[in-house]
């Protein structure tokens, strides 16, 4: 049986792995089959991670996290968790391959998933001019007219990045003020290829085989109009990825996993949570990494207490 299994391989998961490995707990990291490395794998330049004054590409940063975790003895498996049994002293983690692993403790650091617009044609046009990842798909939109939906840092980062390829990038935002940070706003406002469409939401995404436009609804007047486009990127935030633990772990009002105060302790003994999956507010790589540290230290204390209790009960029986 393992001491500790870490589910997730973003900044929270790998930082927890670094700490747990340095505590000689030989953590097993379940890194996911297609989304290993977490959200930074879909990012370009990361400019706000301390220690990298010249910036670092998201995937390069995550490769460094992994190397550091493995250097101290973490083991990484590229597979998806399909079910979890968290109650009881022995936790069971089953993977897509059918293999199961047991551990005394689990750190749940599954991050968050892209939010969808909730339109019926979203599924059908996904990958056909509709995308959630500018760094993955931007290249396909050379000299095209496209749009990004959203008003946060992600939307403006994606829009700015997409101007490397596209000839025109609209940013469609449902209000008349952005949520994004000042530096991102300034950069987007200065970019000649970016045009903002305020107070507008996407009523429908149009196109048979591929996106050829959207119908916009004015959020103030309710008026509708057509906007011809060759591509649409959705960047309206993320939702915590909690489906694996529904019914097992308590959730907070925001849909994140509930933890005890500033700790990573969930309502189940031996199960800890870290990163975006517990954080509805800050959701930065550096706060996720810090949260991974907290989880590893909490797990370490828990395992020490379990070991202490085991040796005391062993002493009593002799
Ligand atoms: P976010 O800050 O939650 O912003 C989401 C945006 O999408 C908001 O402008 C929101 O509009 C809009 N929106 C939400 N649901 C919508 C819907 N159904 N239809 C239309 N618009 C909708 O999410 P984010 O931009 O992904 O950023 C998440 C976190 O990551 C933030 O803390 C951000 O600072 C961080 N981040 C940082 C960087 C960086 O520092 N380089 C880059 C990316 C992300 P309202 O404003 O009206 O709510």
C-alpha cells in the first residue's frame, strides 16, 4: 500500500509531490492521460511566476515541476482516475486502465475545466472553428477573422496571442467593463487587431460544417445581430473538477471542495484537496503551488499520526 496518492499534475499536484517526495513518502502522481500538466500546458508565456523574471512558457514550467518531483522520488502515471473509494483508512484509486492503487492518504488536485457557453451547437462545432485553447488551435486561424468570448485575463490573453495569426480578433463581452487585470487590458487596447464588442452575448453559434458566424444579443437592449466569423474561442472561466468525489466529499457553495479553514483537510480523514479545485477566488499558478504545499504538509502530519496510533496499538497488544 502507498503512503500517498496525488491526483492531478498541475502546479498544486506537482508541488504536493515535491514536498511529499522530500518527506520520503514516495508519492504516486496520477497525471491524467490527455491533460497532464494542467492548465499551464495551454498557456503561452507565464510572466507572473516568481523566479522567472524573463517569463517562462507554461509547458516548460510544468516540465520543470515534474522533473523536480521525480528527482526526489515521485512516480508519475499518465492515466485518468475513473473511480475513488475515499471512506475508511485505506483509500482505493481506480484508473482507466482498470488498475487499482491503495493508499493511506489522497491529495485531490484536479484543477478546473473550461466553462462552456451552454449552447446546443457547441458540441457539434467544437474542433470545427470553435475552440477553448488559443495556444492549441491558434495556428489554424492565419489571416482569419475570429472572436474571443469573455472579459477576464484568459480572454484577453487569448485574444492578444491570437493576433499573431488572425487578421482581426473581436472580444465579445457581456458587460461594458472588463474583469481582466490592468496590464492585460492595456495590452489588448493597444493592439490594432483587437476590437471590443461590449454588452453582448452569443445567442447562437452559426455554421453547418464549421463556424461561419455568431448571432449576438445586446445585453442592454435585447437586440440581435449577425457577426460573420471564421473562428470562435471561448474563454469565460473554469469550473472546479469535482465529479469524481460527488457524494464522497463535501462541496462549498462555489462548487469547490470544502476544506477546513486554511488547511487542505476535507470532511474525510486522510483526504486532502489543493489548487483550483478548492479555490474560487485567486486561481493562480503560484497560489495553487502554495496550496499543494499545504496539502503535502497536512498529509505528512496525518500519516505521522496514523503511524503513531498504529505503533501504540501494536505495543498494547504485546
Ligand atoms: P474569470 O476571471 O472568471 O473571467 C471570466 C470572464 O468570462 C468574465 O469576464 C465573465 O464575465 C465572462 N463570463 C463568464 N461566464 C460567461 C458566460 N456564460 N457568457 C459570457 N461571458 C461569461 O476567468 P478567467 O479569465 O479564465 O481567469 C480565471 C483566473 O485565472 C483569474 O483569477 C485570472 O486572473 C487568472 N488568469 C491569470 C492570467 C495571468 O495572470 N496571465 C491568465 C489567465 C487567467 P463577467 O466579467 O461579466 O463576470
